[in-house]
């Protein structure tokens, strides 16, 4: 895993949305992403992923937390996370 590789998430949940993040940042706050990046042999060549287990709003909340260390609690997003 390249620690500063930028990746894009093209489909999040059932909606199309695009997010760009660093693999290392996501892996540092989420075992799900750590596993995804370590186990996929194509990770270094791969630039986009589909994450269907959440919604764009919940994923944005995760990104905000990953980059700032702060979580702005809202009941609607906490259920989705």
C-alpha cells in the first residue's frame, strides 16, 4: 500500500458520488479500509473503488472524521455509519 496514494470512490451506496481520499488516511481510521487496501493485490494500480455498504452522506462523515479527528454527531448519519 502506498501511504499517500490518492483514490476515488465512485459509487457509494446506491448513489453515484465521487470522493477522493488518501489510502493511508482511510486505513488509519478504519479496519474495513485497511483490509481492503492490504488484501487487494491490485491496490497500487487501482484508483477507484465502489463502496456499497453505506451512503454518500455517511461516507462524507467518515472522511471528515478521518481528516480532522472531529465527529459532528447527527442521528441520521450515525445510523448509516
